[in-house]
């Protein structure tokens, strides 16, 4: 049996690094409330999956998580370190991987039309919420309904806006990438 690996080109690595940095920057744009802050990290995750695809989008998010794990303050409120990943919000941060994978798969297999992307982003968000909320409940001992009222319900309107904006932006970014490739700019 042969082992199949997917090698990243230098251009792929740069793209993943740029989206990892974008996620770190967008994590700082937000409102610190309670244990789970409101920020734009998921918006960057949706863009990563939609533009880079499932594999490279997930690599991008993994780079972001690894930067935070080693102490670089890329998580919300300029935090970093393994203690953040092991804390109550760590499940949501790890859930970003799932969201990028799902959005990337939808974009790759179904195309990047607005409604298909929205479906992928809603699915990725739901899985991120599921993973993160289970993690939160396990660590804090909070019951599921109070956890949902703290970790999910207050974020739904903002996440809806992020999904709509990312659903509109991803096709335009993909067009720009295709245009730059066809004109020879991105060589």
C-alpha cells in the first residue's frame, strides 16, 4: 500500500500563513464578554475554508492554533498558551478546524455560490458550536441549557452576519485569485 501525502507548495504555505495571521488579527477585533468573547475569528475561518479549500484551510487554522499554543497571543484578548486551549473556550478554538474543513469541502465539491457557502458555513458553525459547547460543559460542569445561553445563543446574530459577509466575499476572492492566475500575476 502506498502512502499518499499532499505536499504544499511555497505559494500554498504563504497562503496558509496569511490566513493564519488574518485569523489571529481578526481574533482581536471583538467585544470581551464573559468566558466566551465575541470576535471575528470565525469570519476568518470561513474565509480560509472558502478560499483555500478544506485541506489548506484546515492547515491555516492549525497554524493559527499552533501559534497560540506556543504562547503567541493570537487568541481573543491577546491571549496565548496551552492554558487557553485547555480552558473553557479551547473547544471552540479547536472547532475552528472542523468549520474550515466543512466550508472548504462545500466550496470544493459544490462550488462557491452564496447559498451553498452559507449552507457549508452554517454546518461548520454548528459542528464548531457542538464541539466547543461539549468541551465547555465538560470543563465547567455547567448544564447544557445554561451553557447554550452563555456560549451559543448570544453569538447567533453576529455569526449570522459573519456567514452572510463571508458568503458574499468568498466568491469575489476566488474570482480575483482565478483572474490573477490567468493574467500571470501570481506566478
